[in-house]
C-alpha cells in the first residue's frame, strides 16, 4: 500500500478557511475561452493526464485539533458542465472533496480553485497545461513536449517556510480605516461579474504616456472610478487598494502553492487633487516602495512569525478560527477593493484555438482581476453590489482614451 | 455582438441591456456566455416550519395545562425536555448527513448526555449508566466497525472515529471502576466488545492510526 502524504497549510493559506464566509468564499476562477465548443469527453481525458502531473493539488482539507492540513487523496477530478455561479464555495465541511474543480460552458473551460491550495500563478500553470493537453488531444496533434519546470517536491514546497527568518521582521505599520463601498447587494451571496476585454497594445501605449505600468495605470483608473462614486463626507476616508504581489519574482521558488504578499496603495480624495495624473504619480510611488525586496521580506517574516508563535500554535482550531476570522474582518475594514494582476499567460501550443484567458475572484466587496493573453487584456470586476456604476465609470474612462472595450457579464440580476 | 451607444462599448452574450448602464443595446443578441442558475429553493422549509410550530405550541400548551393543574406534578418539564432532545437530534442528523460515522459518534455522545440528564430529572435510578450508555456504545462500536469494512472507508476518513471509539471503550470502564454501576452485565459486555475491536484495530491498523494521530494533533 502506498503511504499517503500530508502537508501543513502554507502561511498565506492558513487564513483562508477561517475567512471563507458568504460571498467571500476564497475561491478564484481562471477560465480559457476557445474558438470552438468544448468536448467534455476529451476535456476529461486531458484533465486526468494533467492532474497526474500535479499531485500537489490532489488533496482534501481536513481539520486537526490545532490546524487544518491537506491530506493527499485518490479522488479523481470530474469534468462537469458549469452548474453554479462563478467562484461559489468549493470546500464543504461534511463532504471532503478535491479543492479545485474544472467545468465548461460552450466554448469556455473554467478552473476554480480554493485559495488554500494555490495562488493565481500556480493555477495558471495548471490551466495552461490542461488547455495544451486538451487542444493536442482534440486536434490529434502529437503533443509538444509539455513539461513543468519543477519536480513534485519543488511544486509542493512551502516557500514561506523556506524563506522565514525569525530574526528579521519589522513591526506592522498601523493603517487607518478606509472607505468602504456601500450599496444594495446581489441576492444569495452571488457575485456580479463584469469582464472587459481591451487590446494590450492600446492600454500599454496610454499607460506609457503617463509613465506608468499597466498595473499602476489600471489601479489609478479604479481609484478614480471609486472616487467618482463617493460622497463628500465619504471622501474623508482614503481609498485603499490591496495589490497581491507574486513573491516568486523576488525570492526564487518553483512552488505551485501560495507564495504571494500584499502591497497596499492608498489615495486620499479630501487632500489630493483627484486627477488621474496625480493618482498615477502617488500610487506609482507607493507601489515602488512596497515592492522593495527588504520590505516584502520583512512582511513575509512578520506574517510567518504569527504562525510560529508558540501560544498561537497550541490554541485549538475552533478558537483559532474565531480569532482569525475576527482579524480578517478587521483587516478588511482597512481595504476598499483589491486589484490582482496575474500577468501574461503563455501557452506553448494552440494560440490559434484560444480566444482569451480570464481570471476573477470571490470577494466581500469588489475585486478586479487582470490577465493578458496575446493582445487581449482581460479585466474582470467581481462585485457584491447590484450597482455597476464604478465599473461603468472605469470602462467609459478607457473608452474616452480611445481604447476599444468589449464587455461581457454573468447578468446576475436576471436570475 | 451588440453595441451600447451610451458607453461606446461592444457587449457579448445574450444581454438586452448594457451591463454597465442598463440602456437598451443595438445589434444582434448573441448566445449566452454563462448558464442561468436558478436561485436555491429550500424545498424542506415547509416541513420544518410545521414541525417547529407543532412542537412549540405543543410545549406551550402542556406547560399551560400543567400550570392550571399544579396538583398533577411537574410533568410538563418532561415534555419540554423531550422536545429539546428531539430537535437536537434532528438538527445533528441533518448537519452531519454527509458523514455517517460522525453522525453516529455525535448521536451516542449527545443522547448519552441527554439520558443522564433525564435519569437525574426522574429521580436517579441509574438506568442511563447501567443500560443506555453501555448498550449504545456497543451498538456504535459494532456499527462503526461494520460500516468501515463494508463501505471500504480509508483510514484517513475513519481514523478520528476510531479514536472516538477508544473513548466509548474507556467511559464504561471508568464508570465500572468508580462503582457507579449496579447492573454490571451490559457494561461488561460493552467492555469486552470495545477492547476486542480496539485490539484488532491496533494490530491491523496501528501504524495508520498512529499516523492519523500525528496528523490530527500536529501543532
């Protein structure tokens, strides 16, 4: 008999089970739209082969007395036609299943993952491998050498633990409470998903014109859009955007699990001018400071130190859940929205058969997820709110700069 | 592909109005991009409402009648107690319906506690300790063992219940040696069954059980 492996949750993942609640399921979706309808049978075959390459994701989450842990399992992933709203909960206490799901709808393949097992970068590697396998099988092409540049142990490495240095961490800088978006919410904790496709070259040209990167440019547009919907009194509080940062680009790692940090940028409409140029300049500077490796490293150490604290470790899990949930809710009061750019997605084969890649994430207020494939930049808003005024302002702003925008939505209000 | 003239964007999918500004779109309506998922309808809600109304009103009526006839004794206490036990069991079963082992474990623990309380209420004769706990523990141990074998449940799924099983074995032994038990036969039978199953489990699954303990209790 094969002895089964089990692993601890990594440092970032430890908060997610406690934080998952209501619409904020801590699930994200990466999807790929093909130019042809998806064949479920071939997709299943491709998924079987891909799953075998990523044993790190073949696991279920269980509750120990002190911590959750991931236990490897023989459960096989099953392809289904899309049957629930985007980013619905995957982990269920009483029914231990895999922590990711592959579904399809017409031309689109969706990969939904519980954030406990991976971040966007890890999921992107998995999805591109799956799509490449699918397209080679569907078109009878001899498979191009599809290999992942990491061994199974490298993929399941906990990079937070690898880099943790308990002698080197700074004190947390207290931040003020931020502006929170308010409004009527969509029923049943569903999320309103609005995706805009824009040409990468056009956005890049305009962002360059402002001397900014795409992330800073889009973040500034988002802040301006949020600002346009704020009342005068609400403007006394700053707008804070959380931007996840892929730590693999700073600390070498081949992990397929979580390895990211957060940088917060803030903008205060009551004291600043509120022009796009000014926002870009202010947050560009903040992001640059936030991305200094020493700063990221001391943040990493600070969060890991919490996990390694003896007193924190011996508290039973149910108590820990309450404490972590409270801490999570308190930290959410200091963030208005999140913007996550998972960057360029590359596939080694079949670009002609792929229309676009999209990414979106569950949230308790508003989240913007960005990724690009070839010349298609995909910007997805997930939001708890019925009103789409912020999204409207954001995309109209891009249109006014001469960018061609193509919108799609899950039309949550029609259901 | 349709067009919104207010936002100047193209809109994909089967929208009739613009997702951004809700103005009517111009052009052909395309195919749906997302499935229509009906909102969840709680199909059993009515049954629960009827049950809640019946038990609540039943309890209140009994307490009322009891207050009118104080010479009949405090019998309504038992009615209210019964209703509470009924609801605890029902809710527990529904919440753990996906997991038979967990459900059995919880039922044994909760029913034992409830029956000890009931025994105490009636005027302590010790029947809960003498009969109910040893018999329910024996049934639980046997059914856990049979379910695990028949359904071929892997160790990591039942390990924690085996640990609970050990507890079932220890509790009657404690009662036995503290002299709380007056009728010893059911307790002795329960002890024999649990010790034998535990020994067999340890012989066959000892390594897995130890791994399970390490996993469940890691700090």
